[in-house]
């Protein structure tokens, strides 16, 4: 009898056979007659499935090998082969220490299966850990730590690490910031973009990558709210969403071969707090600090140092836990209680709500518990029960589902391959649509094409994108494009000043720019002129041109002394005029006219005064221009400078006015007549002197007075002579002459008269010339004579006196003397 067992299964039944006999459970054949198909020698029945073929061989006794369909061949003896089908009985279901359901694992023979407890480690919040074997603890370090590595290194460069940081201002608690997965040549980093959110970014070897990513045995993709790093060769996956992480690894490959903050995967929590030296710490908080790794960004972290004080994970003050934590025990999560007990998640939720009440970190405890339930095929829609505290917002084209597929069906995938009952929360395409592709996050109603513009297209649809004329075709690459063809355009020339060619977007075809003429004033050469006062620059651009034309146009103002005045405003010209700016325009200057009115003045002046302009005064002044004197009878006498006048009642009194260096001086002169005796005068000769004051006459003993005297004589003219003597007349006699002192002039006034003709006629006489001819000649014949005034020559004493008076230094003395004499 031969006994055969499989790992993790119950033994198969033992069979005893004898040579030449058969049973329904096996077939005996000779080794030399093994053929394909049903053997004919020594066999009346056959096994299920074909028999492996082989050439003639010699096999030692009791050696066995596998055939197809879980059938085993055993060499008995004497070329006798026993064919034994394997019968599998279900093994007993074990209990996993981490609280999860065990999984069925196919044996190495590929026929039977056995139960195994997967290595499942999670972390969330600030942060809380659940080891591979279900041991719960919290740890508040802010360094980078080993979550899991192999004790016996079987996989090259393998490990999972976490980067924690203090997520509150008091540095009391920590939160996960980055999850790091290493496998052979690749290092995957999933980092939180914003604190305490579900926004993360993925890099491979420090280079950002787009999801899904698959290279060198590592696959990275999105699954609901999570980013998943999957290593198919190791049958493991790591998820991270910014608030929580999970690591699932098969027991068959990693059982009893892990260390780190996730503990040893052996379904025994007793050794999960193992230190790097193999010792077991009294609690996992102490253990966790020993798994630091070198991180250049955190120089304060040094691996190997023993902490001086174990970090506290118990709130120092009692508090009332958040009502959100109570949901874990309530009816919302009750369907999961039989699969995963919520006690440890509740403790973590209470701790988060007490230590960091303002960060809403308690949501992470409910999230990781719901994810663990979903892993056990129990989906819980819990976010709607948190009154918006733990709400999750999806993009406008997606809708939130608490229970969605781990891998969403796309146009490029097949739904037939999806047999998993596990679900995950996240944002999914609405009903009636599906995701176009795992790498193209667009929901479509029909599976056509989606290009770089993320716009769904139907098969056969033509469109233009990135200046390519494209069509969506079924099969092949889907979208086929060719360069966009532009319509022919008329050539545009820009010849005017300031115009330049510019390419613009064609509103009818954005891929085909149109050339237009645009005005660029920087190219214009004409500058605006400087206008004179009262004018301003006006410009206009003629139709079809670019550069402006300038001209100075009147501003409709008045201009005076470099200033402009608006119409109806006052203008100061001088203080003697009231001026204002009018609306009337001067045609020649094109400026408004300034109208002025003279300030009214009193033009009256006293007799002897005239109004003359004076600088600084508007109306001038009354200035004395004549001398004003009073006669003996108190009447006014007004004389101009240089004028002399006798007193109307006394011819012997003479008034005069002189201007000496712009000073008017009046004088009064009294004429003193010489002694006059009428008895000594010839009768009929008494008369007044020219001054009208003094009398004169011809004395009795004076010569003959002025009269006509006749004489006869020949007249000679140019050598010719009158034939006879001719009677000719002449004036002969004496006339009066005087020299009187003038007080006004401070000199002697001379009066001279001559005896001269007063009446004459012309007479004609014949003259005989020596040549024998005669000429007629006219001569003057005096008919009457009289004394007539004439100019007297000035005496030497008078000239000397004038010379003295002309001296500028003696002017004042002469004035004083004249005044003195006048007053006398």
C-alpha cells in the first residue's frame, strides 16, 4: 500500500492492487506498452483524461509522477504501473489572528487547496497600526520607518517604508506623508499632496508617472480612492490614499520571513513587537522607534538610537469621543461585525477625536474599517451618515459610490475576467456610461475614440484637433489624423506708413491663420507739433491709413501775456481798464477778442491846469501849464509861458509868464515913464510910445520930422542914362527912439523907429545907351513917408548880461532877482 498526502489537505485513500487485476480507481499497464490514449494490455477500464506518452523506459519500484487532471502514476514492480486519481477533501477552516477570513490557496500539485491567513498590515490616522497578525498600536514618530522587509532576503531590494511627520502644531501626533515600495530596480513613492486629504501623486525612481503604470514586474493603478502598487510575481499589493495604507502579501511567500513595524507574519501576535536584534519589546510603541531608516531630508533621525522615553498614545485628559466614532458600533457597520471586529478601530477613532479634534482624523478610522470590510466582501455606505464631516467630493463627470469595482470596466477591458466580489469606494462613471480606458479618465456612452482632447468620439466621426484632420475608426489605433489643409487666401500687402503684416487666428478656422494689416504707431515718423498759446493739437486718422495727421486748432480762448482765458472770464490788461474775454473770434489770429473799457475819469481841471498822463495812474493829473495871476482889481489873468500882457486898466503894468526848468514863474513889471512936458512939444506931435504907456512928442527944437523931399537928377542903369533930369523923392526927417528898463525881463527894452516910405508908386523913364539905342527903365517914386518901428541893435552890456544869465549856476539867482524886482 502507498500513502500519498498533499500540503494542507487530508490524505488520499490508499489502494492495494495485485498484478493482472483492475479496479475502477486505477489501471495496471506494463511499462513497455505505455502509449497515448487508452492502453490495450491488461486493462478493461480507463482513467479519466489522457495518459502521458513516453518511450519504453525502465523505472525503479515505487517511483511516481504526475499525469494530467490530478492523476498520479506509480511504478509498482515488474513493469506494472499504478494510475491513481487524487481525491481532495476540504481541510478545516482556521481562524486568522488578524481577524480576516482565510483564503484558499492551491497546492503545489495544482489539484488540491489549503487555507492560509494572508499577511495583512494597515495604518491610518495619526498613525495607528494593525500588524500582520492583528496587533493594534499607535506610534507618533516623525521619521522614515521600515514597515516590512524580509528577514531572509529572497527578493532583491524589497521593502515597504513609511514617512511620518508631525501633523499638528504641538508636535504631539504624526500622520503618514509618503509610502515607499521598493522592488529590484524600482522605487515607487506615493506622496500626500495636501495634509490630511486624499490627494496623492506617484513617482517611480523620482520621476512622475501617469497611471496605469506597468514596468519591470511592477504595476501601479487607481482603485477607487486608492493608489495600488501591485507586484504579480510576489502576489502582493500595497494601497495608499493619503490617510491610510494597507499591505497584503501571501503567507506562502512571506510567512515567518518579515520584520518591521508591521511585525512578523506567522499568525501569532506574540512576536509582532520584535526588535531588529530579534528580541521582543514590551510594547510595539518602543519597537516602532527602532525601525528608522536613513533619510537625508530628516537629519534628526538616526537609526539604532534607543528612545529615552516611550511615546504616549493615551490622551492626557478625558474627553467625549466624537459621535462619528459611535457609527462603528451602530447599525451602519453592523453587517461587518461578524467579519471584522471594530473595537481597535473605535479606540483609534476616539484617540484621534480627543487629541486632534480639529483635523477630522477620526474619518480615517471609519475609512480603513470600511475598506477592511470591503476586503471581506462587505460593503458599507457610511459617509452619508457623518453629516458632511467625512464627505467625499467627486469631479463633475463622476459620481461617488461606496461600493464600486476594484477595477472599473472600460472599453478596453473585458467584464468576463472580473470574478472578484470585493469592492472599493471611489468616483465612478455614472450609470449608462463607462470608463473609456484605465489611462484615459473619460466617461463615454458608446465606445468610440478618445484623443488627447479627452472628448469622446463615435466611430466614423470626423473632427479637427491640434490642427489635424482626424477620423475615429473602429480597430487599429482608433483615431487616424493627417495635417489640416487650409484654404487659399488672397495675398495681403501692407504698404501704408505704420502698417505691418500680422497673423491672426481665423475665427472660422483656428488652424489657418489669416494675414491682416495692423497699425503699429511706433512705425509712424510724424510727431505731434508744439502749438502756440491758445491752440491745441488735434489728430485724426484718415480712412485706410494708420498714422495720424496733426493740426493746431484754436481752443476758443483769449490769450494775453502768455496766459489763456476762457470766454466771459476777466482779463487783466492794466488797472485803468476793465477787460474780459469775449466769444467773438479774430479772423486773422483765430483767437477770441479781448474787450476793454476805460475806467471813468474826472476830466475837469482848474483854469491854468491841464490833465496829463502820469505813469502808474489811470486818469493822469491836473498839471499847471499856465501862470495864474490877479490884477489890481482882483480879476484872474492867465498867461501861457512866454506870454506878456498889459493890465487891462493900466498899460504901464505888464504881466508875464516864463518856464524855467519846468517851473512856471509869473512876473509883474511896472513901466516907469520918463518926464514928459507937453509944452515943449511941437503941436500935433504928441503920441504914445509902442508900449502904450508913455507919451512922446517932437520937441520944439528937434529937426524936421519925417516927410517927403524931392530932388532932380539923372538916372543911370547899366551904362545908360536918362535924357533929362528926373524928379525923384525920398524920406527925410527924425523919428522917436527910447531905451526903457523892464523889471520883468531884468533888462532894457529898446524902442526904435525909422523914417521910411509908407506909400510908393512905380514910374517909367527912357534911358539912352552909348551904343545908340535906348531902353525903358522903371523906378520907385515915394509918395508918403512915416516913422516905422525897427529892430534895435543890442548893447555890449546887455550881451554880457545875457551871457551871465545863461550860466546854469546863476539861474536861481536870476529868478530870485526877477521876483524881487517884480514885488518892488
